[in-house]
């Protein structure tokens, strides 16, 4: 019976996620859902990414998911990016209805990329579609080599794996090549992007990947086609 | 309605956890539930702890919780400690019924300390009593200063906070004193034990804490009193 309820919760989540996805397509907003363990560096990656996008004229907004506190929202706010803080009050993931509520507080016409920073949790967020176009799983080099094999759902769901904190590689004992092979085993062909937001290493590749994904989405007729359908 | 079901699941979990606790008291087994984010170093701490306890004549057993794989169970097995692997197949935490099932596979008469390594997740395991006598939350120095304030339930539930990977402190940017103050704010008086399983730093303090807690439990009449009641 518990399983049935979980299924119906997921079904209802998926319905709302579909509506969000359609709405974002209509508005021409590319949404990226960031998932990872606590402390893998989602907020830090955003702090390094947002100013670069700003300089390129790409308008961003951020939905910040946290159990409690507005600490991350405040950090994002300092980059000058519009941010909506969602507190799950103990809940272990964002769901589509929370994202739908957050969208009401944003001027989507003024947004090109909507970032959704999920609750720090490598397990539960993998089950919940938020209506995003791209899910990115972050994994820091200090979490250990075994994480992709031990937490496959997040790596299966994601469209890219960003390996963070590569400046700590010399001290971490991590074998980056083996990690890449393990990720490849779980999700063949998924882009694997090592970065250090601290030193800037790999940030260019990350930004280029992002631009490529967004163009591909636009090229698939993303916003335009959606607008035509809507019109 | 979802909330009601969650409450009833938690109630049934708590009932099973109580039964486990009573049984472990009767058997004189001190159980420790380890919770943390993925990659904070639960298995590594155990790998460093078990041989020392073995040398002191303290007999251990381990219940290993993972979504998938037996990687951690195999690592523990190499220490010569009896281990039962629990795979949640995607589930984000262990629950009491899983632990009850694992107990059937252990000879509790030959166990002084039962370690329960929970699924790597700083959120969900905090809600589930497993019948343990002591919960320990691990936090690695590379997860960032803000984790206690952002994930308070785990720090409220725990009876001790072990800060792992202190050998990485020089590279982490973490302010250990501030972390200690934040933990103290959330859970006043909770022991705060920095360790590096890699260099051995802090391991003595950790083992001394453990012995103190176990003696206190025994002194409270833990196993003896329970046996008398049972008799």
C-alpha cells in the first residue's frame, strides 16, 4: 500500500512537471536541475557560473532548495541574480509543485536559464522530475571513487556529470580516470566535466557544454516550436 | 493524507525500533547508527576503528546499508568483522524492519558493539530510529561550514558529531572553530570529535568517547538490568 501511494505521488508530480516543462518551453526558458550530496558545491558552482553568463548577456534566475535557512539564497542574491528560496522544512528533495509555486514569483519573460538548486541529497531528488530540460549531477573529488556505482539513480537521471573541487585532487586519493569509466558504465555517453570553481579550471568547458545544450534545445525548436504550438 | 501515512509509517518504525532496542539491551549489545552524506567517510572510519576495538577484545559486527552494491560490505569484511549487507534498492535510508531482518543473520551473543552504517544521506536517516543506543553524525571538512545549520535534523538526532578528513583541513577552507560553534548552537553539549582516519589524528579521542558511552550505558544498568527484567 505504501508503494502504491508513492507511485501515485510520483504520478501527480510527473503531471505537474509536464505542465512546468510546457510552460518553460513556451516562455523560452531553459531549466537546469542541479543535484548532488550536501557540500558537493552546487552553490559555489553557481556563484562561479552566473557572473560569466551575465557577461555573455544570458539572463538567469535561481530557485534555491534547502531544508531550512536562506544561506544559499543569500549567496546567490549577492551575484545580483533573481532568486526564490524554497524551504522543504526537512523534506529531502524538491518536487514539481514547489517549483510551480516558485515560478509564480519570477518574471519568466526576463529569464533565459532557470537554475534549480535541489536539496543536498544524492538519493531522493533523482526520483522527482521538476520540469527541467537538463539535470546535472555534481560529485566532488573528495566524496570517493565509489559514488556512481553506489548511487546510480542520480547518474542515470542526469544529462551531465560535473566533477567539482578538482583543486583538491592531489589530496583526495581519487582516481579521476576510473571515476569517468564508472560513470560511463552507468550512463554511456554522458558528458563528464571536471571543474574547480575555486581556480577556474574546467569552467570554460562547463560553460561551453551549457551553451551547446541550450542551443541544441533551441534548435530542436524548443521555445520557437512551443510558441507556435501555443499560438 | 500523505502526511498521515508518513506518520503511521514512522509509528510502525518506532515500534519495531523499540523491540530491537529491548532485544539488544537483553543481549548486551551496544548499537551505533552512523549517518552522513555520501562520501563523508563512514566506511573509512569503521575500517580504522574496527581493528583497534578488535585488539582491545571488543567484538564488533556491522550492518551495511547501501542503495545497491556490496562494495562497503566487502571493505568491512576484509577487516575480519562479521557483516550483513542491506540493499535498499534506491531507498534513501535504513528502517527498523530492515535492521530487524539483519539481526537474524548475526550471532548477537558474540557481539559487543553493533555498527549500523546507514545509507549515505544527511536528510532521511535522521527520521528513522533503528533501535540504536547511539547515533553518530559524520561531517567531512570538505563539505563546507554551513552544513549543521542547513541540515539540523541529523545534528539534533545525533549523540556525537565526528568531523572527518581533518588531514584535508589546510585545503578545505573550513573554519573548524566556527563549525564547532554552529553544532553547539543546534545541539548544545554534543561531543564534537575531529578525526582523520588517514593519519590517525583524533582516533584516540574517538575510541575513548566510544568506550565512555558504552560504559555509561552499561552503568545505567544497560544489559544487566535488561537481563534481570527479562528474567
